[in-house]
C-alpha cells in the first residue's frame, strides 16, 4: 500500500491519508482513512515496536484491547451492582 502525507485539513487539523484509490481492484474492500499527522506517526511507531507487518494489524490489536477494556468495565459495574444488592456470583447459578 502506498502512503503519502496529504496536504488537506479537516477542521484545520493537518491529516495523513492512506491513498489506495490508484491501485484498483487489488485492494477491493479497502477504504481510505484520514488521521491527524501525529496519530499516524504514533501508529507507525507502534507498528515498529510491536513488530507488526501492517498498520491493519496494529489497528486490529487496538480494537481487541479496546473490546477487552469495555468488557472488563461492564463486568466491574455488574459485580458492583450485585454487591449493592447483597448478591454473590454463586447466587446466579442456583
């Protein structure tokens, strides 16, 4: 995939875009995303630090970790509500 800095701005913020439009059908199903330049640089650094083959792998890992975080937050909230009601996990399995 060919990446290049993009001179466009979104709401006054310089963006960096992955431009796949010139590659035709080889990249069917892919989209172009625009990121602030600093975010793009951090993603590239993460890619190098983590030894990932592509930015897609980095983003997939971030998504998995985000979903884990949300699950743990929901679990904590659930356990807190159970405690407030004087219930224990074992009470749910009876």
